C-alpha cells in the first residue's frame, strides 16, 4: 500500500498560490504584532500605530495579515517623473489589488474567511494633503512581516529591491505560523534621498541641525528613533503638481537609494550614474527623451 501523502498546511497552500500568481515577495504576521512589535525588528518609532488602524480593529476576526509585494523596475523608475513610471506605478497597483483579491478568495474557499485591502485606499491627492493617512498602512504590515526595514526616506527597504517595491495586504482568519523576522536595518544613511528630494521633504533640510546632520551621515550613529518623520505635506503637494502634469508619482527618493539586489540585476551598482558624468551620458539622454513625451510638462 502506497504511503498517504501528508496534507499541505494552509501556509504551504498559500505559498504555492502566490508562486502561481508570480508574487515574488510574501510575508506573514500575526495581528498581535500590532500590539507590541517584536524587539528584534530594526526600527524604533517615537509613536506606534493607533489602535483603530490595526488589523484586529478593522476586521476583528483577523488572525494573520498576509503581505505581498511586487517590484517596480529600476530602469523605468530612473525616468521618473515621467509617463513611463506613471504607467508602471498604475499597473503595479492594479496587479496588487487583483492578486490580493484572488488570494483572499482562495483562502476563503479553503475555509478561512479573508478580505483583501486596497493598495492605496484614498480617493484623491487633495484628501491626502488635508489628512495624510490611509485607514491601514501596508508599510508597517510589510515591516512586521519582516520583509524589510524602514529607511530615511520613510519607505520599506527590502534586500531584493531596496525601496522599489509596492505592497498590499490580506486580512485572514487563518492562523498562519510565522517566526519573528530576522531583518537588519538596511538604510546606509547615505543621505542621497534627502539631498535629491526636490522639495526637502525627507528629514527636511531646514530641520537638520549641523550636529544631527553629522550624526545622520555617520553609519555608526545611533539616533534614538529611526527613521525621523518626513514632511508628508511637502511630498503630497509635489505629487499633486506632478499629477496636474500627468507625471506623478515623483519616485526620486526610491530611484537614488543604493539598497537592493535589483541594482546588481540591472547593472546599476555604480551610483555615479545619477550624477552628470560623461561615462553615463547615454543613460541621461535616454531618461530625458522619455521625460519629454506623453505629459503636460513643457520642454524647451
Ligand atoms: S517622493 Fe519625491 S517629493 Fe516625496 S519624499 Fe521622495 S523625493 Fe521627496
Ligand atoms: S537613499 Fe540612503 S539614506 Fe535614503 S533610504 Fe536609501 S540608504 Fe537610507
């Protein structure tokens, strides 16, 4: 008699489903982590997520949050702000919504009622300008699931794609085991995001006192809280202006971040590529060409 195959656990089934859907990043976190984030995690926050924003408040039956991530391709981000990155951003958001919806239905059919969360969860940029919050943060869900650490640019940095990845979440009643994540602080404090931000929204320059600036540049620095808050209003206002020109989002702070294996994959490890350097002229010409078309931005 043939030995009977061991039934797959719901976690194994889910991972197989994600593979079938070609989702490269998947993480799990029990909802209890919103009450007390594991001390092993790399960031320290001055304020933690208020109760009403936690998954168990939004869907009281939830036991686990499944987080999925899809990359944005670096050579396209390099054209940002542009119609090319604008289209990619919308495509990735739509795919995330679709895949999260499918995964939630899959889990429900397996006997664990589940609901998907929208990728963005806001109606218009003006809403964000007035109140820069969504009802649930995928960034913190990805962080608690151990998919990355939070960088100075206030974005999740992943080992695979640095900040060039977008996330969404699924709330499920399935109790899925997950070990406390082992993830290091990936932010190198290179300050590129701060320096390149066109509106000084990241650790706003006007708030950087000389001594703190030195501290931030020092890789050994140990600020009590990291990352420091960014100026979300300035960032949202820039996004609004770019939207009028049909070339949002901005993307500059995620373009210049040196973290991520995708730099190796796309041959973009030399960060001099983003400075006016003769060796990289051909890239700058390509980006300028893309930027010149498909938006309302006037070019000479
Ligand atoms: S998206 Fe642009 S405006 Fe916003 S923080 Fe990043 S670089 Fe600054
Ligand atoms: S650009 Fe540098 S400072 Fe900014 S998030 Fe990336 S590693 Fe950190």
